[in-house]
């Protein structure tokens, strides 16, 4: 089995085979599937992420659903992610990482979060997630007891990824052409 870093490199190389337009169309397919899941339909507070190039594209999805759901987004603060409510594109600022992040008060009532949409470098068929290696999401998700949906492109789905004791599995993983649930 590849190490986490080698797997990240391999997935980045696979991503180069696709144009930004193709990745955006794959993203539309992913979110069309996600919108059909009951857990999403029932959710009032959704933790999502504001994507940067190469990630499953979330901008349209967030703007669309901010009208009927409270969308919570992570903001990088030193070695942690803090959460803030999305209040429109005009209430965002660019971070040191070049990612648009919401401004305003920190959202701390984690018990209100009904569902989390989680990015990753890769996922496997056992619903394990491979992050970027900094542990931001591992720390955040360990504090939140909610339904976790990993989103990825099909080339990011692996048979098995290496995991460590702090790695949290997802409840569901969605790519542009399939949904993997715990029961599968």
C-alpha cells in the first residue's frame, strides 16, 4: 500500500488529466446526487467548504442553498479551523492560502450542525478519508457529532487508503458517478 504522501502525489497527477471545466461538470454531478440524499434534505445547518481550484467545486452549491439552509464554512486560524456562517459572497475575504473565507463571528454551537460536506485528497471504499496532511479536518470533525459526507472525483476513490487512529471515517462518500454508504 502506498504511503499517504505518495498517494496524494499520485492523485494530484491523475487530476492533471482533467480540465477545470471537466472538474466543474463532475462537481455538478456530485452535488446533484448529494441533493437527493435524505440527510441533506432534512438538514438545516450544513457545514461545507468554499473550494479552491482542483477541489470539488462548491461555490454554486453554497450560494444556491444559503437561501434555505444555514451554511457554515471553515476558516483557517493558525493550526485549526474555526467555523463562521456564510452570509453571502460580499461578506468573504481572501485568506493567506488564497481561499475565500467568511468574516464575522465564530460559530461555536456544533450541536446545531446536521450534516458536514467534507473535502479530501482521496477516499476509499471503506469510507476512510485522506486529507492534505495538516490535520485541520481531523481536529475539527472530532468535535462534531454529525452525518459526514465526503465528496470527491471518481479518480480520487481508492480501494484502500492508509489510516491512523485519529482518522474519522465518513458516513457516505459521493463521486460524480456513485454513492458509497456504510451498508455497502
